[in-house]
């Protein structure tokens, strides 16, 4: 019987192994693309947003301290 011979692999098992290998390669490719293209852009935009936030917080702090309002 062919299914019991050493080294025999059912055709469905072989197909599944191939599909899993292809899927794994696609996931690796997607992760590499995200690392190369998306992450640097997010970091740049995050840095700009943090700088803007710091500026706004400094303005708020001055306003709360009374520096931004004229004396009465």
C-alpha cells in the first residue's frame, strides 16, 4: 500500500506544505515592506506631531502662568 511506505507523502499534504510556504513568504514580504516604508513615515510624522504638541503645551503653560495675557 503506497500510503504506508516510508517517505510517502499524500498529495494533499504536499499541497498544504507548499501553500503554507507561499503564505509564509508573502507574510515575510509584507512585514519587510511595512518595516521599510510605513514605519519610517510614521516615525517622521510622529516626531512632527510631538514637536507641535510641545509647542502647544508651552503656549498653554505661558497662558496659565499669565505670560500670554496683558496686565489689567
